[in-house]
């Protein structure tokens, strides 16, 4: 077989994923969790829209065929039905992680690039995404609330510094809606005697813009936020929001063409700080939390959070890459710190759902799906809660305000939904 000398640059450019589009062989690793990890047909799916709609066009393998026909001119980018099909997808990375078990195709990047191309062609984002986009552009947050209210949640007993090595990037949800997460995070930092600062006029991180394919707008916010963070002098930027964490750690470098290692600061989720603090005895859990709990891996904290490493080269026959590169397979996300923390809280019994770590089922609140396809978003959350109930857990814990929001809205039959920061704060008596 002659070598296919296809030179391409890893990033957001649909033209670079012709190989992915042409070489999907329909093995269904994007559809099902690997047989090594599932007990039966129930809770075996990876792909939410494919399972719910029952048509392979909603899954990654179907979209590979769509992309190939778009790139070869057999389909029109401006078809409204195409837009709906492309956006009815959380872009949670489950298909990408599944495909990379055998094929190492860049499915996630292809799907992100597909949305970007639809926006370029004027067929995206969805109409339901426009009001949030306008809020971000006009008010610097997704809710359209006056920025002067961004720190209204701040408790009087929390101490912040004007200058510190640690910067807490709060995020829109924790600042305006789920303020319990922001309050708990700051009290955790105070209890650990970790001096930290907060940006007074923190802009939106731009996750919503990126995930809906509005790359030029996302790039402007990335440049703005990186300047603010770097000018602050922070050495570590802490997030309690998994969306913000992944956006700054992965998507900013992806958009701007450099490696995560070259950000100029270290992005960390709050659980990555708390885990070693607990082990060192710097943070002590004095209070019991007598509950049987299960942990939900946020997509943006788990399989999507591996560091970004730029690459340019040639793909030859049998998908051989020159030069070789490290694949982001979703296995090196932040999985153990939240579990270590929960296990360390007195009284907590931690049980696992069938789908966990890089196989975790998405909560349904990403990719703009909640706004444009609320029924799919709600169904997805209900399926996750059904899986949690099978474990016998009294509550489900996540480490992302967006996950907490969607799961909480769908919760019934007494299932409690928590953000991990709330349980940490309770265990330390705050």
C-alpha cells in the first residue's frame, strides 16, 4: 500500500481531518463502552444523542461520513438539517476516548472543527445560542448580569489578598448562580492558609463560545484573560469550575498555538490542591458526612482535560505519524484527586457507577445542548441519575457547577446532588 503523505497541523481546521472522515470503519467504539468494562446492555452506551435518536448520523461514525462528504463537496454546509445534527451533541469526548482505544482518530478535534466551519459558513451556532453569546460580548458573563455584581457572593469572613501566588478564577456559574461553590472554595483556601487573590472584573472564560464553534470570539476572550492572568503575576490559577479549567488549560493553547506547558502559570482544579493538603495534614476533616455517595466524572475535568501539545507533521500509511506524537486518549485527566478526597471524609462510603473515569456518561449540560435541545439534556441527566441509583448511593457528587446544575434539575426520588467543594467545606466545618 503506498504511503499517504498528508501534512497537517493539529488544531481547529476541518480540512486537516479528512483522514479521520475517510478512515472510520464503524467499529462502534464511539457507541459502546468497551466490553471489558460493562456488565450488560444497560449502561453500555457512550453516545447520548445516538442512543436517544437511534440513528447513526447522531454518532461519531455517522459524522465522519458527513464530514467526508462535506470536504468532497457532496454535501452543502448551509443545510439547516445538518446544523441541527451537528449541534445535537455535547462534545463530551466519550467517542474520542473510545475511538482511541484502537484507531487513534482525532474525533473530538474533527467535531470541534466541524462546528467552527459551520459558523464560518454562516450556519451556526444555533439560534438559542445567540442570546448567551450576546450576554458574553456585552456583559462579560453568560447571564447578562452587571459585572459590578460579580463578587456579591463574597462572604465577609473570607480573606483575599491584593497580590498572591494563587489566583482563584471563579467562573460565571459560581459567581452568579451557584454561589455556594464559590463560597466553599474560598473558605477551603482560607482554612488551608493559602493566600489567594481574585480578579475584580473577571471576564467569562469563553467556554460557551468555543464549544459552539465561535472560535474567533473565543480567541479574543482567550487573549484577554491570559493577559489579565499573566499581568496579575499568579503562579497558580485555581478553578472550581471544570469548564473554566479545561478552557484555560486546553482550549486557550489550542486556539493560540502553544503548549499548555507554556501558559506561564499552572492551572489546577481545586481538587488537585486539596488532595495533597489532606494527605499532608494541612487540611483536616473534623466533621463526619455519613452518606453513601457516588462520584460523577465531569467530562471537562476528566477525559477532556489532558494538556495540549501542538504538533505538525505527516500522516503516512497505516496512520503512522512523522514525527511521532503523544496521543491525548482521555486517560490522564483529573480522576483520582476527587475520589481520594471523598474517601478521606469521615463517614463517606464511596461507590462507583458502571461508567466512570474516561468511560463516564456525560451529565448533558455542555456543547450548547441544554439551550438548543433541552429534552436531550434532561434525558441524559436522568440516565446518569438512574445509573447512580443502581449503586444504592444516597447522593451523587461532581466537581463542576454545570454538572451539579443539570443533575439537580433532573433529580428525584430523594437523590441528593452535591458539588465536591460543598462537601469539603462541610467536612472542615465551614
